[in-house]
């Protein structure tokens, strides 16, 4: 249904408005005669930005591909080229069948028209006749659920109302190819649940899905394949679990590397204590600030906790979180009373799935669980990476007690 062959997209950033006129003229009339001079002339007057570089992939009928990557990696540019709203600099795209694309908030809407008029306008652009639209209109309006606003100009809509109406139109035209670009993030939780249910329904009818979003759970749930883009290039293509794991590890590793630039200040006992409160020494025993471990291997956290002044109920809350900030486990540890500086060792067995994790530390005054006052917080001081892939043992981030047995069926013969 979709074949993308060596797509590249180059944008030109012009240094002056005059350069925008002179460079194309020079390219047309002088580049063949004076190629070296023209290249210097172009380099001095504009800068090339490679949004995409030689991107290729195919999606079969009924297939689904999730595209993930950081902002600026070229995801939206690629979808616009596939949808036909943006030309590629080089390469080719072949798309078979009716395409419904939800690319940008309100794309394809005339802001002066009412929602009712925009439904007919958009559905007509997607190839439906007036009679076809009439038969589906009530379903579209009911799905969008925007009430009397359907008869008001779209310019009066909130962002959520606009995306609900746009999505309702796209999924009710029986598309053979559905392209969704992060638009669902605008809707509220109820609409997102309804939208995902609708996507599942139309996928069951054989629609081909191309999805871009930062919601990795949606990519895992609906996409048979996933692709990771970075700076316009394909970094990885494969099963969603593998690709999303690589993406999260890259994100976490980049954050840790930036934090490492600040790390020397922890050794002098200063940089991580605010008004005398904080962690003034921190390391992983035998590893430094970052440990690479096998599954189920133990690691010991060594900390020096400093209190600005003595309080009655000081606690250290030590949490272990994943790349998205999801807490895996943690412990509220009482700090010995009467001491402004205390040394602590905590040993943890790393029975986690392959990935990068970090320790989050908070100092609190907690006379009770319902009376906890945050005093100091440090993130990203310490991290660890489980390098062993143990998906054959369990799924998810960590194992829980689980037993199973196959039952024999009675022989009725």
C-alpha cells in the first residue's frame, strides 16, 4: 500500500531576501559553466538543512507502522511527503488507495466555515459523493461529540474540538490508508480512548496505518512494525518492542551524559546541597556514577546525606525510575536523629528488563505519611543499565510471582 524509496528532503535557510532570488538564478544560468564558483556562492548565501536522508520502507495492505523519534527528527516531514502535501527533494513515494491523513491540528479546515460545512468539504476532498456524506454525517457528528458547535465557525473551536471533528471525518470515510500525526495527544482522555477503539476497528477491516506519536504504548498496541528516526535518518526498523526500547535507552543515555558534565561538583561535597540540605556524596560501589549490570545482579548505592539543620522526622526517599520517569520501586528510609551528616549504603538486586534506569532521591520531613514536606530533591546523580535481554523470562519491566498450568480437557469421544 505504501512504498517509500530513498526519500530525502532539503530545506534552504536564506541569509538575506536577496539571496533567495540570486541563488536560483545563478544555479540556472551559471552553475554548469562555473561549478566551483557557484558552490562557493551558494554556501555563502544559504544553508542547507537535511530534514530527511535516504529514507526507505514498505507497508503491505493491512499493515501498520509506528514512527518514533525526538522532535526535529523528520517524522512529520515524512508523513507530509507520503500524504502528498509536501514535495520531496529526491526519491519517490507510491501510495495505493484512498488516503485519510490527520497531519496537523485543523489541517484542511476552513476556519470561516462551520463544522457542518467543513465535514462536507473534507469528505468531498477525500472522494465521497454528497449522498455518501449524507449517510455518514450523523455518525461523524456523534463521534466528534461537540454539540451545537457543529453549526458554528471552526475558528471558535478549542484545539480539542477541532481535532475531534477532524479525526471523526477521517475515520468515517472508509480509508484504505490512515495517517495520524500526534493529533490524538490534543484530545482528552475519554476521546483518546474512543479514538483508539475506532482505530482498532478500522484496522480490523484491513486499513493500512501509518502512525506518528510519542505515546509508545499506542505504538506497541497498534503497530506491527516500528521505525526510529534520528536527524532525518532511519536508525532502526523492526518489532515495536525492540525499537521503542532503543528509543528510550537513547533518550535516557543522552540525559545522563548531559548530567555527567555537572558530576565533578559532587566530589567536593557542595554542588548538590541546597541551603545545607542534600546528597553531598553519591556513587555506586565498584562502579562510580553509572553501572552496567547483568539481570539479577546486585548493586550497592553509597550516599552521604546532609541536613541543613536538625529536624524531628527526617527521611530519605530513594526511588528507582525508568526512562519515562515511571517508578519501579522505592523505599522510605529514616535518617538517624541528631546527626547533620550520615553515611548510607543500600543494596538492590536488579531484577529488571533490559534498559537504563536512574535513582531519584528526596529528603523530606515526614511526621506521618499524610504530613510529608519536601526539603530537597536530586535526580540523575546515579544510574544503572541492565544489559541482558530477559524477555524470554518475563514481559514488562520486572517480574512478579506468576504460576501457570495447562489443564487436560476431558475426552468426550
